[in-house]
C-alpha cells in the first residue's frame, strides 16, 4: 500500500484496500472489512472504473448485512444491483440477489425474499446455460479443427500415393524402353552376325 501510495496508483491502492477488507471479512471483523472496502470504493470512484463499483458495493452490502445493519446493507446492495444490471455482471448479480433475499428475510418482508431468491435462480440458470453454450461452441470448434486436420492428412496421403503411382509408372515405362532397346539391339547384332557369316561363306 505504501509503495502504491508513493506512485499514486489509485487502481492498485484500491485493490489492496479491497484485499484488506476481504481478510477482515474472513476473520469475521465485519466493521473493519466494511471500512477498508469503503476506502477502496472511494479510490475506485476517482478512477471512474464503474465496473468495479458493483463488486465493492456488494461487499459493503454483505458486510453491513453480517453486522445486522439491514438498512445500510439494503442501500449498498441496491446500488450494487443497479451497476451489476447495467454492466450485465451476471456472477455479481447472482450474489447480490442472494444477499438481498437474506436482508429482506431478516426484515421479515416475505414477498421480496421470494422475488430475490427467484431472481438468483434465474441468473444461476442463465450462467449455466451460457457456460454450456460456450463449452458446446468450444467442442464444435475443436471438432471442426479435427475434421479439417483429418481432411488435410487424407489429402496429403492421397497426394503421396498419386505421386508414388506416377513415379512407378514412369519407372515402368523407362524400364520397358530399356528392355525393348536391349532386345532390338540384340536382334540387330544377331542379324548383322548372320549376314556377315553368310557373306564369309560366299
């Protein structure tokens, strides 16, 4: 934190404060967790990185809920929901809806509890569907790549076989020409010898 403070790197300072807040959350010191998360939020506000708002507001809402500050928790979670929906941050929204349901449960507002649990399930189903679609698309891409590679290998193999047949045909033709040439030469020498022998006899 000291190092980032010297360089005035607000984004990294905000991340450090966020991590400190989370560590306090794990040791169940929710007041300190909320305090450091608030500091992180103030720094992130200066960078205008609104995508981080939903996460930090959710954290503050959850910490406030754990401290039983339900009105404060509702305020933070409502803001977290706004930014989560604006940026389509489904993972954050699912957590926010769930904690909002718990807040309304603590306040005894049954209708809102059911509403936010239902929204939690909808986002969860949507996330699983998106994950399934992504996995399916990845498998389809892998399958297409495999098919293409297989086709290329088969084409390459066919090409090699065609080249082998062509080379064998050429070698066969050359061999045949050599054999025919040898036979013609032998036949010519034989005829030449007969003519010579006949001439000598005469």
